[in-house]
């Protein structure tokens, strides 16, 4: 057996293990309880802050850089016993930064799909183990047991690396935290697209149409203005057309993200990216839409002007 083949088989075993973890339902009851607890936390506007709506993408991956960087730096310093004090300081910084990073991660985790939550739970357990090991390392160092302190620290780094691997699986293979509406501007063709007669869009109701196989949410206001957004929620691709329309916004039926109909802006999380919004017009009693990136020089009647 060649070295390349052995390496590929090892990689496949890891993927099979992770795929099996995604399908493992044993902890689902516990996850439901924890998820309800996290969603019930009285965070108010701080919930969107922890989601990273202000940043435009999840803030948790940014926050975890502090504990991971601190602990990795401490591991390097621990190679020189004379730098134990500095290593202890870095471990303490990492432990202090781990708490808010964990809270941000928990808030995101509570709004994920079930397979993502299963991987996320093990990710959290690995990081919890890392925190416990680093805490034990500090206790040993404080008691003068420097060798044991270094040992616990290296075990903690191993646990944190395992948690990081699972976090990467969540982000890149399961697309947790990714913008699920990013592709829309790249797959919708140029120009105006006719999507139905005005009468097909009852005032105040969400209607789903399709443009180049891309689902589109269309809402006609009682005053006549027509709004169109990409239908798949940027958070986890929930169907906005099945959501609630109220106060000029639409609320995703899956996780409650709220988007402004006029421009797709994400008014409330957990979505951190806005929805692609379409320009609209009415021609010969039919609604037409196009992406706003199209030529603005082309003169077209506004929705209000074109109404019969």
C-alpha cells in the first residue's frame, strides 16, 4: 500500500467519523434543552451583537483567536522553563477571553440545523475540556508544580486543536455562519425578468416566484409598491416566502431573522448578511424584476408611476 493511498484512507476515516457524528441523534434531547436555555437568556440587543450582525459575519470565529493565540504562545514559552511566569500570564489571558467567545458561539449554535448542532456540541465539549485543562495548569503552576502545569497546558492545546478542527468542519463543510444568499448576484442573468401579473400578488402577502431558477420573495404593499428579495434566507437558506410580513419587513420562519423589504437589510439576526434585493417595475400590468447592479442609465418607470 502506497503512502498516498494510506493518507487518503486516513482522511476518509476522519470524514466518515464526522459524517457519522452529524447523523448521531443520541444527544438530541440534551441539545433541545440547552438550545432553549440559550435562546431564553435575557440578552436583548446583545444577542445581535454576539451574532456579529454589526460586523457582517459571525463574531465567534474572531473572538476565539484570542484564547487560541494566547495558549499557542504559552506553549512556545513553555519550551523554555525559565519563561513559566509569562506562559502563565498568557494562559490566564486565554481563559478570560474564552468566556465571551463561548457565549457568542452558544448564541450562534442555538440557531443552527440539527446536524450542525451535533457537531457543534462536540466542538463545545472539546473546548470546555481545553478550558478545564488550562485551569488545572494554572493551579499547578501556582503551587510550584511547573512540570505538571506544562503537561496540563499541552493537553489543553490538544483539546483546543480538536475543537478547532470541528469548528472548521462546521464552517467550511456544513456552512454554519456562511452567507447562504451570496450566490444570487452571480447566477441571475442580466436584464428585466417578468414574474407575473400584478393581480398574482395580493397586497401584503408574501409570494414566491423564480428567476433563473433562483427563488424570489415578492411582496406588493397596499399602496402599490412592489418589493422583491432573494427568497432563501442568508442565515441558513430558510424560505422567507413562508415567513411573516409586517411593518415593511419579512421574518424568516426558521430562526426569526428579520429583513427590510425595501432593500433587504437584516434588521435583526441571527442573519449577519442582508438579502439580495431586486429592482422592480410594472409594465403592461406585469411585475418585472432585475438585480440593482444592472445599468442604472436605462430609464424605466417607477412602480408607483407604472400602476394603472
